[in-house]
C-alpha cells in the first residue's frame, strides 16, 4: 500500500521532561530521522508529573519491544482525556504520519484532549504477534496491543492522562486496529474511529490480500502475526466477526468511493500510478466498510458512517475525515 509523500509540516515546540522509569524527551529536529534515535538508550528517571496545559513533546516509553517513541500534544487546559491516532501499513520509525501528513495538531490544539501518536509498527495491525517475522530478520516480536492498552496508558497516567477516558482512531490498517483495540478494551476506550479500514477480513480474498500487502510493506510474514488462515486469531481481529462487542461504543466509520477528488492532481507518471493504486485500495475499503455497516445494522448497533462521493486512499482525505469526527470525539470524552 502506498501513500502520498509528505505535504504538511508542523512547527513543534521544544521541551525536556522525564518521568517514571526509563524515559526520554527529545526536542524536535534533534536526530529524528532514520533509526539513530530508536537506538538511543534513555536512562533518566524522575518523579511523576502532571500533564502540562498544551504544548508538544516526544516521549520514549518503555515496552517489551524496547523504547517506543510517542508524539504527544497535551490537552489545551490540562484535561485528562486522550485521542490515540494510529498509522497505516507503512508506518515509519521516525514520525507518526498523522503529525506531518495532516493538520491534526492544529485541529485539536485548542481542545482539552491530549493527542497520542505512537511511532512505528509497520505492517503490525497494532497486534500482539506470535513471533518475529522470519522473512525480514525482524529483531523483536511485535506486542503492540499490550503496548497501547497497558504499557503506554500506565506511562501516560504519570502525566495525569486518564486510563479510561480515551478515544482511538486510525486509517487503513490503523482503522481496523482501532476497532479491535476498542472492542477488547472497553474500559480504556469510549470512542473508536476507522477511516478507510478493512473491516471484513474474513471476506473472500482478504486474507490473501493482507498477506501480499505485508510482504510488500517491509517483507513481513503474516503467519507470525495471526498464524495460518485457519488460526482463531484471524477471527479475533476481524471487526465483522467481533461486531457484537462494539454495542454501546461511540464510533465514526468512513470510506470514500475511490473516485479521484479535490486532492488528486496527478502530473508525473508516478503520480498517476499512485492515484490508481489509491483508487483500488479505497474501493476495497469501501466494500469492506459497507459490509460492516450492514453487519452493525442487523445487530442493532449504532454508529456514525460517512461515505464521501469522491476520495482515494490518501492522507488529505483522512485529515478531512478526522475533522468531521472531531465533534463526536470531544462530546464522547467531554473534552471541549
């Protein structure tokens, strides 16, 4: 799966804080490119602190996978609510793409909710894997569900961020994962959002498509994640299957038609290729999302759905959908 190159940038605020056990806060611009930062070994320990009112920080959070970088924009007035923003299949190791492909920081800068953007997790579906991938020499076994639902909220609690008043939203891979995390951790998440997510993983051809996509995005072996196609883990992580668990959860779910729209302006041959690829991926996401809509309707589970007439599988459209979901997120969390 391919996404557009970065289009937006953020002016980020430099600060230095450290808390709890192993943690490090880096000023923006200081070694965030590539894997050099990930190799840093934060060692400073300090007292627990409450969340500041507003501002941006980059935290290093201890985990079973090693230190994980997390980009944070604190709630404008020191509130305890948080919105976790999950990346797509090609998640990078230096920055969460929500931080530079969209204006998410600006959208929520004056709201009383902390934005939490975990960095990394390429092809992970933010799951706890059985083992490290043997196709690419992966050095650690992904344990993203454990990180996002235990290690990270425990760490953020030292800053006054609630363990129970949270929202989670993602795009594509992250959209599927957002619903999965919320379904199995209802004590943590009050809202879940899926933008162009794959919500009917058991549909014909979907498991094979995911297998191929993960090989293309980092040469990951899907068997290390959920096992062979008959493994129960596939059903556990299929929103279509676990849909009954979502009853009572506030949800915003969207997928566009796949037809080019206002943000698609191909000029070079590679642009036309990327646009065509984005059209196909979004059409697949739409089919999945429409099936999921019918599934929720048969169960009597309410959700907010949005199906723009135009839009491809690309960041400008997801930024626009994040803005549409903003009011519902803030209402659910009481974070205006």
